[in-house]
C-alpha cells in the first residue's frame, strides 16, 4: 500500500503542471460564469444605463407585474436567448454602453427618441419574445389578438413582435384622445382674417355646424422655375430638370389640417352604417348626400402626443382625399389636395432660393470638413421650421414657428404633406420639353403619390422647397393585421399630414 501511494505521489509530482492548468481552467470558467451572471442582473444594467426612466417605466410595465406572477428581466428582452450570440451581443452592447457613459454627455441624450420603434427594434429580439411566449394563442387572447398573431406568423420577415408591443417592457403614458383639445403652445401671433367675402382674398372658414375654423391664404397666380438647379446642395435626381411653370391663382391652407378639423370629419361620417370595404357613410338624414368616412383606427393615430391644433397624421392619401370631398360638400366650396406645382409655388413664396426662409447653405452642408468634424449649425432655421433637431421628435402646434412670406406656417417642417399628383422620379422630364407648363397635374397614373416638405424627423436638406418624396403604401401598411388592410389609416407612417387648396374658379374674375 505504501508503495502504491509513493508511486501516486511521484506521478502527481511529475504532472503538476497538468493539474495546475486544469485547476486554473476550472477557476477561470467559474469566474467567467459568475461574471456573466452578475453582469446580466437588473441591478448591474441600471448601474451602466444612464436612462433616467428605464427602471421606473419597467416597473410600471406588464413585464414587471402580471397575472402569472413573473418578472421579466432586462437581458431576457435585450439579449438573444443563450448561446454564442448571447455572449457576442452582450459584449457589443456592453462596449457601446461604456463608450456612451465615458465619452458622451448623457444629460443631452434624447431619451424620447430612444423610445421610438425605429430605435427600440435594434435592441430587442423576437427569439427572446418567443422563448417566453411560445404559445401565441393563449386562452385569454382576444379575437383581435388572434387575428394579429395569425398575421405575424405569415409575415415574420416583415414585422416583429415589438411593432405591436412597443410598451410592454417599458410602459409609456398615453394622452387622452379628444376631438376638442385646447390650443397649446402658440408663440406666434396668429393673423385674423374675415369670413369668405366672395373676393380673392385670404379668409377664415368656419365649418358649418361646429365652432371649428381654419384660414385660407390667397396665392396670386404667376410663373416660377420648378425643381432645383444642378448645383443646389442636397439636390436629388428627381428634382430636375428645372422647368418654367405657370399657375392660376388659388387659396391654400394657412397650416396643415389639424386634428380638430379631421376629428370633426370622423365624428360626422363614422356614425353611419358600415359599408363594403371597411367604409362608413353619413346617412341622408343628416342633411347631406352619402359621404364616405373613416373606420376606427387600429391604434392611437395621434401617437399619444395629443390632438387639438396639432397636424392630423397617420391617415392614408385616400382618407385625405375623402376629407376634402366632405369639406367641399359641407362648405359648398371646392377643396382638394394641392398639386405638386401649387405646393412648391406656395412654399417658395415668389423666391428661388433653396429654402423658404433665410438660410446659410454653407452652415447646412454635409460636404464641409468643418461641419463633418464639429456638426451642422442648424440653429438658424429653428425659428422657421420644426425638424429633427428641435422638435423632440413629435408633431408641434402650428403657430409656434414663423410663417413664410405668404403667411403659410410649417410648409418646410412639422409634417410632410400629401399632394394630388401621382409620383414619378422623372415627372419633370416631359414638362421640361415645353417652354412653359400651365397648371400641371403630374403623371396620368402611377402607384404612389407625391409627398412634399420636411417633418419633425427631417434633416435640414429635406426642408428645401424643391425636395420631393412619395408615399410608400405597402411599407406603411406592414404592421396592419387586418384583411383587407385599412383604407383609412397607415400603421407604419406617422410623419405625413396634409393641407387643403381651394380653386379660384368659383368666384368672379378680378
């Protein structure tokens, strides 16, 4: 026995390096496991994250208190469930958070922007959602939820869980939706116009049967160069070639159609019977011919920002056209969406500069080395437009920025605006063949419609008078689970609204 023990001692002594290595490996593995486990705790996450409301909003959410008595922890949503990808994503996000805390001023971070779908979708994983919610058809799921989950299983390549469940992990307060909300935040003295006199002059329209008013600005006809020059900074190919356009006189809305106006249309037209295709009609007993009206929106169309005087958003181009038809019916005047040429002419206000307000293009250029190193100085345009740098990434009341020289508010920013025309990237090519185009209406057909102006999300170059855009109907309807999809509300677009135009053909010549 003594011989065997001494032999064991000699073997151990001869292989001590192997056993030391094994011991060190086990220790490192344990420390690594303990480190990963500790750094995955909620307490550790809150030490590193500078978001002032992360813990509070989490504790208010259904992921902290729920009927099942479960608490969902940070890493269960914000990291993929286990495996090598868990570690690689944990490392990537950890480095990002450390960098942000060391090199950035966390007090200047726009946390409201970090809560939007576009940003949040980069830090959540469907695999993590499905790891807990393996049964998408629980016993308590509503019929609406069943329909939404059926749609999700068919379109996993297009939508994600967070598209519909943005607030389940971090609760967000929603403002009440009201038709008549107070006018908030007006800083600019609003001009006062008389009621329509029958002459070609600016006037205030009062919608019959209500106290809702809006103002229309008289725009004299004239000739201008439409589009941008080849040398204009920020120019895109669809903005040219420049061509001469002559327009007849018209009126255009002083501001975008507000929620107060659009909600009145909804209230007047959505109380009738349900018609085919998800439409509602106003009954003849109301005193008007049958008028198509919106169905109820699938979610909160105001995004929780409030309604009142803020511009109405999330309606489809079709809904905007139907609003104009209703407005024409109840007022007896011909209202419609502006043509693209009318919109640009009104935005420019007889000026050919790139912006409808004083702006130093050198300070706004991304080509400048100074601007690339130190950032763009866009403070000068904040007086005239709500855009990505000053809007808090949400719509704002209309009379809080200076108007353009015609007296029109927010032509450049706040929300992008529908136009009547079909969109084509080469629409100007045919117009440029003529020496002068009179009252153009755009292409005779197409798939998408023109959208003009910048929005509360826009960069400075998107505020230029000649900047063009278009609807993206399919992309803006991806999350809508209904079949057929809504004719009235976009599920994935929240920065487009509209203003109305009235033709001057129903008054006597000057």
